[in-house]
């Protein structure tokens, strides 16, 4: 059988190697096509991160006075109670 193969005039076949290389190249190109957009998105997020951090720092500074709101509510409640007592004493 081997003699008939050589007698037909065709040399050893490289089809398997060629097919393997083609499949390998296609797989590598597919991976690159999937990874490149992810890397570009990560880069744009990284570029925006300092801006986001600055905005969050400003938000913390701008909302810090809200922590004192409970004290303000307590004082307002005390004042309202005093006003109600004064009104009651005046007959109102």
C-alpha cells in the first residue's frame, strides 16, 4: 500500500499541518478581536477614574454638613415646643 501511494506521484501530505496552522491563526485572531475592545474600554475607564474620584471627593465635602442636620432638627423641635407652651400660656 505504501508503494502504491508513492507510485501515484504524490509526495507526503502536509494537509494536517496546514489545517492546524490555519485553525491556530483563526483562534489567535478571534482572541485578539475579543481582547482588544476590552483593553480599550479598560483604558478609557482608567482615564476617567481620576475625574470620578475628584467628583466623589467633592460630593463628600459638599454633603458633610448634612451630618449636623439631626442637631438642627433637635433644636427646631425644642423651639417649637417652647413656642407651643408660650402660645398655651397666652391662651392661644
